[in-house]
C-alpha cells in the first residue's frame, strides 16, 4: 500500500484488512478511525519503529504492533477502544492510554517506559512478563480479569490496590481464569506463542491447578512493591492475601500426587497453623480478630474454672474475673494450689495471655504506623 492510498482510507475513517508493516507512518493521524484487521508491525520484522501516531478516539480491533517500538503514540480518549490488539514484545515509550478501554489485548514480554494508563479500563489482558519502568501512571484506572503473573513494576510504576477491581486478581476467579485461558484464541490475539514465537508448551488444566500458587506469587510481589514505596497499608493487605493464597495452594497440593505422604503431613500442619494465625490474629493485621480471640480464651477458661470440681466458685462472673486476671499473670486465691490440673490451666492461660498481649501491641503499633 502507498501513502496516498492510506491517506484516502484515513479520510474515510475506515482502515480495514491492510498490511502497513512496510510503510513509514510516522506522524499519521488515525483519530476517530475504525481500524480493523490491520498489521502495523509483524513478528518477522526487526527494529520496526512507529513514532508520533495519533489514535485518539479510534476503534482498534484485531490489530498487530507485534515487536515494534512505539514512541510518543497517543491512544488517549474515552471513545478510544482497543480490542484484540497485540503489543507482544513491543517497546512502548512515552505512549498514552488515558481513559482508554482495553480488552483481550496482549502485552506479554512488552517493555513500557514512561506511559500513562490514567482512568483506563483494562479487561482480559495478558501482562505476562511485561516490564513497567520509569514513571507509569495508573491513577483511577480499573484492571479486571487480567494476568499480572511475573509482571515487573519498577519504583515509578504507581499501581495501587484501588486499581484492582473488587480487590481481586484474575487467578482468584476460576470461571474468569478458565475463560481467559481457554477462550484466548477466540477473543484474544490468536494462538499463544512464547518469546521465541513458538507455540507455548502449556495446558489450561495445568494453569488452573496452579492458579493459587500464581496468585500467591502475585500478591507477595505486590507486597514487596508497596512496602518499598511506603504504601504500608496496601502492602499489609497484599501480605494477608498472599497468606490466604498460600493456604489455598497447600490445600490444593494435598489432593494431588506430586507430594509424598510426609510432605503432605507437613503441609497439613502448615495449613492448620495458617488457619490459626488467620482466625485468631488475621495474620497480625486484624485488631478485631485479636480482641475476639482474647475474650474467647477468657470465657473458655472461665468456664473450665467454674465447671471444675476442684474450684469452689459461686458464680460464673467470679470465674470470668479470675480468668481475666490470669491473662495478665495475676493469680487468684481460689485457683492457687487446689490441684495439678488447675495449676496447669493457670500456666497455659497466663502464657497465652502474655503472648496475646505482645501480639496486641504489635498489631496496634502496625495500625498506628500505617496511618
């Protein structure tokens, strides 16, 4: 295709079924165009560079920029839509996607440098091994049903918890993840190929089985990212999510055949410990769970003292008072030297009370520091 032919199509606002990979298109204005089944760059090209293109308000469907270097390209605009667009192995420098609607698009192995996704809506996109460096703005953007597995965010890439719709990632939703894996060839950018452009050796079933392990890695990566940036509240939230995914991953491993009996037994112990840390202390993040656990223990030991034949107590209220004092290592005459069993209960409760008080101080300090 010649430049004059392309200019004619642009003036008609419809560019369809053409290959522009051999055409120099720097400084072209595709704003408001419908762009369908168009190749701007192909996987066979080397060092294809596309500069200063305006796609503001355009509708891009089944479009390939694969392997190209895009510099200062404008995909801004609430009317701009990108569907089944391949940026695989691209280098995006100073490109803009502000308020853009992006769906079923491929950002695998892409390096994004100094871009903005502010206010954009991203749905069913693949950012596997994408590399976000420089100042990347995600403010008010909404990311859903998109894979962030092995996605690297540099210190300047300001992705936040608020960018994740409903505070979840793709791997937590089995139905959406299955749709993402199975239907990619239909709704996405075609057959999945790896970085060497060979068909990837993977199966949707294996990916579904490992989804909790993937989710664990993603949340722990976000935890480290947000901790380094000082977003401590969000880092702690990601830490808790990572521990929950760790438990789900270990539970899934119990049903498989990959682990030996001894490894499964070890996993079972770790799962029980994970449950205990979650429901009693919220992994050190929940003041509500910690206080509730404290009083559950007080009421439980109060009942044991009240029901014991070795202790003469006239009311449960008095037993509650004794139990409450035991939590802070203050013994009462009614439960001193009455029987080895009661002495043992006193020791257990006092030890637990000291530990819980220490954890309470840790959680409170965390809450104050994070505010």
